[in-house]
């Protein structure tokens, strides 16, 4: 009887703690949403967490098209577009290279495959701050410092270790007989990859897209250090909008800018989040 009573009590306690933690995590999101739809006058004369008396999108419109970052008052629209120009080429390149690396390390193993994988993993865990000065010197010598192409190259290089590790761990769970059968049929290395491996890679590709998308889009360090002056990626621009205040701080505009910058990653997780755990589970059987 005691065990029967103790189990529901334990579940209730666990769910209560989880509810409080979720509430604690969602309160900042609630504040950002309600404040972004208020007028500045309402924020100044009422509580910032109070429900809006009059809903308005003026803060969103100004954050998107006319908010000031330093002396430039173009909103975050050009910075958002610049981020997309960096994100998609870098993400595609990192995914393609990582998938090829993982495929070759899984089915066409050489003596140095494990050493190379270990080096990639070690490199991915070294703090990025240690590479800033060498990267700056190298990019300056190549003439790509402060350019969009330079940021694409950086994000591609730093995305490859992660994508290689994820694809390799997924591919080693696939039956090797698939590749052997394709070889018997006369398929080459890259035809096997294109015709056999890629169609089976959807689960892990969803995981990789979510992780790489979030990593590149939310990057601040490289955006601030290597971004083109006046045309930096969105995270650096949002901080500049918040820091650029003349007179009264426009909290509604600031909150709207933060919400706009958070929407892409939020939508990615809402749409593909349930596939994320499934994809990780597919690649967790072997190592």
C-alpha cells in the first residue's frame, strides 16, 4: 500500500518540479512577447510584464526596418539577409563534406581513419577564442577578412568535425552488406554514396541541419570579429540595436528585435524537433 501511494506521489513531485522549471524558462519569453506588442508609452507607464492594453506592431516594424545600429538606421532587415547569405552555403557545404567523410570512414576505412576522426573530435572541442588571432592573420593574408565568403569558410570548417562525427556514427549502424551488394553490381564509391547511402540518411540529416543551423545562425563571436563593418550577421546587429539608445530606451523595439532574431531557430525546432530525438537514436547503437 505504501509503495502504491509513494509512486503517484513521486510522479506528482517530479512533474511539479518540471512544471516550475518550464515556467521559469518561459517567463522571459512571455515578457519579450508582450513587451514587443506594446507601445513605448504603455511600457513606461505600466509594468513591462502586464498584458498589453492595446496591441501594436509598431515595435516590430521599427525593429525590422528603421531601428538604429550605431549611426545606421536600417533596422535588422539587411543583417538578417546577410545572415541567410552566410548560413545556407556554409550549412550545405558542412553537411556535404561531413556526410562524405562519415561515409568514407565507415565503409572505406583506411589505417588512419580512427586517428583522423579523433583529431576532428579534439579540434571541435578546442575553445574558439584560441583561434581568433591565427584566423584573423590567415584571413588577412588571403584577402577575405571582413567578407561574407570569409565567414562562410569559417563556419564550414568549424561545422565539418561535428557533421563528420554525426554521420559516421550513423553510417556504422547501417548493414555493410548494402555496400558490398552495390560493389558486386559494379557501382563505384561515389555512386554508392549517391544512390544507396544518401537516401537512407534522412534521420541523421535532420539532426545535423538543426545543430548546424542553430550554431551558425546564433553565432556571435565570429560575426562580431570577422563580420563586414556595417553589414554584420544578425546577432551582432541585435546587440548593437540594444546598445544604441538615444534618450529613452525603446524596450518594445529591443524585444521585437530579439524576437525576430529568435524566430528562425524557434521555428526549426518546433517543426523538426520531434525528428531530432529520432535521428539521434538512429545513430546511437554503435560507436
